[in-house]
């Protein structure tokens, strides 16, 4: 990013917003917005508390299981839709509906189906993440050059080898992009699910902090979730750059 011809690091934006946050917090303009320095101190104190550690284990477990299920179901379904027109015609409408629908409204339905526990959180993460994985995988498969498939078949590649060694790796850049977006949406799913259930994981902490107006702890927990999503997304994005050469094979 350049301003007046000078290159400005992207981190400068975060620093600017941090300074503005600190100023507004010190001025007391909004009572629910404490100074950023107090929030950071509260974050250091929060990670040392057994309650936060237990909630983190519960939240991470639900997030990892839900995301793993979304990836495990989304990639094969996306490959199927990308390769089989009948499957794409049959499932495409539903995938597009769920990918654009306000999924938060479906979490109460999940609570009826799975109860007020961790299973609902896992289902929420899956529901938020799986559709973008399917769509990006489908897009990657659709962009594979037909000659690449024909060449693999001419060398006698079996169907499992064709899918596992050619199609999957050729579509890998888009698959990783879908996983990266799925991670971000999965964080949203785990937070919304836990907030509505409000008895497990971070949902219970958010409920306790907001009910007792402990806003420094509330914002500290919020920043931790944002940081987690950003770091994991950045790691997957770096992995994307390492496999970008596969895109060139598709013409």
C-alpha cells in the first residue's frame, strides 16, 4: 500500500486502529469500549485462568472436528459436482442456497436435533464451512484442462489414480482457498453456536462477561478469536502459494 508515493506496511492500518481504539477508550466515549491497553492486559490475565483454558479446549475440539468433517465431505462432493454433470445439476442449487443463506437462523434447529451440547457446535461449524469448500473444489475441478485428464488416461491411469493423483492436485489451489475461507466461516459458526447454546466453551464465557459488564475480558476474548482466524488463514494462504504451480498445468 502506498500513500503519497511512500510504501506503508499493511500492519500500519492495525496500528492506526489500535491507537484510535486506545484514544476512544481513554476518553470514555462509549462505555462498552475500554482502552486497548486494558484489553491486552486482561487477555494476558485471561489465558492464565483455568476457566479460559477449559473453554478453549472445548471450543477447539468442536472447531477441529466440525472443520475436519466439512473438509472430508466437501472435497469429495466438490469433485463429484465438478466431474459429473448430473450430480452438479442435482446438488448445485442446494449448495448455492446454503452457501448464501443466513445460516445463523438454522442453529436453533440444530439445537433441537442435537441438544444443548458440543454436538450442536460441531454441526454449526460443519454447516458454516462445508459449502464454500464444495464450491471452491468444484471450481478447481472445472478449470482443469481436459488434455491433462486425457493424457493421464492414455498412460493407463485407473479411476482412483486419476482422482487421487491428477484431479485432486490440479485443483489443489482452489481447494486450499476453500479450506481457508472455510476456516474463517468455521470460526463464525463455532462462536454463533456457542453463543446461542451459551453453556459450553467460549459461549459461556461471552455470556458471563456481557451479563456482568466485564468488557475488558469480553473484548480480550473477541481479539483472541480474530487473531486465531487470521493466523490460521494466513498459514493456509502461505500453503496456497507453495502449490500455485499446479494451476499452470491446467492452462
